[in-house]
C-alpha cells in the first residue's frame, strides 16, 4: 500500500477520535457555567484567529486592510447585517486604496 493511503488512514482515525471521544466520555449534561461558556465561545475564537491574519494580508496596503477591518467591526457592533458589514468594509477598502494608489 503506498504511503499516501497510510497517511489518509491515520488522518481519518485521528479526526474520528477527536469527534467521537467527547461523545463517549461525556455522558451527562455539563452543569459547570464556566465550561459551558467556554465551549460556547470556542467556535467564535477559532474563527477570529483564522480570519484576522487573512484580513490584514488581503489587500495591497496594510493601512487599507486595517481601516476596512475597523469599519467592519464598527458596523457589526452597531448591529448591521452580515451583508451590510461585508459590503461596507469592501467599499471602504476600495476607496482607501484609490487614495493610496
């Protein structure tokens, strides 16, 4: 069997174990408020950690990316929709890059 198939099998086993072990080890409801809140925010923190570096490197200029990010955060905090936040940030980055170019 070529090594590629062994690598795929090992990755599949590791992925399965990561997902299956919590289901088998934790039978009852989690009552700790700290653990519940921690598990609630893990997806958001992971998404932010993966997205933030990509935001700052997505444009030609660091300054335009930073201003676009700040505008997106401002619009999101103000309760705007995801589409409005994305379009607003893109428009601001476009205008800033017009001035920087």
